[in-house]
C-alpha cells in the first residue's frame, strides 16, 4: 500500500480556517441564546391602575391599555371596561 502523502500546506491552512469558523459560529450562537435568556423577561408585570379608576366588585384585571382618550381594562371575567381620563366608566363591553 502506498503511504498517504502529506497534505498540501494550502489544504492544511484551509482546515484550520474551517475549524476556526466553526468554533466562532458555535460561540456566537451560544452568546445569542444566552442574551435572549437573560434579557427576555418571564412574565411581564401589569402597570399600576390609576387611582381614579375603581373596578366593579369582584373584577380582576387581566390587561390594561392606555389610549389617548381612554384607559381600557380587560377583566378576567371577559369584560372590556372603557374609562375616561377622569376615571369615570364610559362603557362596558362583554367579550364572547
């Protein structure tokens, strides 16, 4: 059997470059995953309900949205409550 010839210097250099690129890509992927895990919050806290707004008895807030003319509150019971800027209830909409 003929002995394996030694690889050309260009081929050996190319192997080193490919290995370095692979290591760099793996390190970059690990860094991106780590940043996503660190920076993305688990569960976002709801903003505070303005003091002027009083919810109906037994209603629990599921979501709050602050619009230009209204504060929109979605309750866990499936109601959308629209409040004026002064805190008075403007409208109640039941979700189906």
